[in-house]
């Protein structure tokens, strides 16, 4: 039995981590940093910055202030208040007095067949007419020259869509270690270094920073085509790529920041509503993903520790040494060495989210999002 496990599981999983690490380390070098893009522009094309807001009283003023203080002059900021019931409307009204470039749009009712955020972003598109559009979130903060750098990349590379991976900040180091492992999984799945290759099927979309030509957004079908997708950012990027348009991605470290969740509990709750949608609401996909995470991230180190022979310890050391560079020297990571030892815990959290999201969606017959219920049969129609 021990020999079977050794050759059937432990040696292959050790080889996996070596290959996984080399794959991500090498390919992430092909993704540039936004901070390394020169902010020089010959002209400033008109840009609509579209932000959907709902009950964001804790963060919205600080985040909006950073958007309003961008040194890019030819911008109009469209803030769509999507049925907020807290102090958000009053905060937005006060911001409007300070920053006349803000356009406030209030939504009182959500039409059937739409997720609230997707509908709000679509209303921002309908209200604007600028050549370029940036879809971003109400908890994202920007350095003053970040958008100028992004537009310099967009126009210099003649792109139709540019996504920026934000730097994710959290007061909890334990939670940050889980986020970094989540980022590794996301990059492995989305292959950001390949999105610029028209021959590759790789695509990406980032809710914190999706910058598009207006014509590209329309060619992708706008948010009407993904009106019931909780993972609208990824799907928008997928549709842009499928339309044969030019796409690229940058690391936003030091230029674009996201205060994502304050802790593990919020992280789990926040991902519950949309994780099953990534599997297109197919149970076999969710189970296969959960099993892969369990076998590759959760079990190897604990199982090797329990096995307890010198050979098992040697394999365990090989896995840890393969993981270490991902957290210390890989581009887009925070460089914290002990995050390596949190991989099993991070994998367990992600496995739980994948399985729990599928279970709840199936048991409820749909998802709850922002106090609205969406039936599973209806969600499946927008696969």
C-alpha cells in the first residue's frame, strides 16, 4: 500500500509542484507591470469611468476620491447607485458637489433577467458616449498617474481591451496568504501571459480594472450578453477574445489597489455566489476542480508528514522548495516566505468554497445576490 501511494501519488504530486512552479515563474515574466509603462501620451482620448455602487458607505468616498484625483483630464466618471439603502446616496451627493465631473445615475428598480451590478454597468454604458470605457469597482484605489499609464499602454499597443490585476491589501496576514494562493490558481487557469496571442484561447477580465474601446465592448455584446453572469468580468474578457479583438493584461502592484475582503469569513461568503458559475453550473466540473485542488494543494504535505519515512520527508522538502519561489520571487506576489506553509490551509478553503457554492446553489435552486434571488434554471440560460 505504501509503495502504491509513493509511486501513484506522492512522486507525481511532487513532480507536479516542480512543473507548476517553473511554469508560473517563467510565464509570469511575460506580464509587465503597469508602473513600468511610461505615462507620456500624445493626446488623451475621451474615457468614461463606470462604477457600480450598492451599499458601499465604508469605502466609496475614499475610492471615488482617488478616481477623481487621477491626473488624466479627459475623463467623465459615471457612478451608478444601484438601489443603495445605507448612507451611500448622501455620500455620493456630497462628492458630486466637490467633483463636478461626476455623473450620478440612480437605479430604483431592477428589471427581470439581470444581475444588479451587470445592469448598473450597462446603464453607465448607455449614459456615456466616450471612445473608451473603464469598468471598475467602488473599493478600488488608484495612484494619480495609473490611468495615464494604462491609456499609454492601450494606445501604444493598439489594444481593444486592457485588464489590470490589482494589488490586494488586507490587514490580516493569514488571509493574505490565502489570497496569494488563490492568485496562483487564477493565473494557472487564465494564463494572462497568453491573452495577447490571437492563436491562444486564453482570455482574462478583471472587475477592478477592465478598460475597453467602446467598439470592443459593443462587439463583445455588452453586459446584455452576460446579464446573468456573476463572473461577468471573466466572461466579458472571454467574449472580447472570442470576437478576435486585441487583449492584454498588466500587474497593477503599486498603482492599483483593492481592499477585497477584511478576512477569511468575508472571502468565503463573497465567493459563494459566483464560484459555481465558473463551472457553468455543471456539477462534474465543480467536483473535478475541487478534487484537483484537494489532491494538489491540501493533501500532499500533511500526507507526507504522516507517512514519516526519510523518502517521504525528502519528497515533502521537494514540494516546499518548489512552492517557495512562487511566494518569494514570482512577479505579482508579495514575497512572504512563510505563505508557503499556508498552502494546505488555502487549498482547504478553496475546496470548501467550490463544494459549498455548488451545494447551496443546487439546494436553493439558485443564488442570492444583493438581496435578490436568481433561479438556477434562469442562470443556466446565460451560460
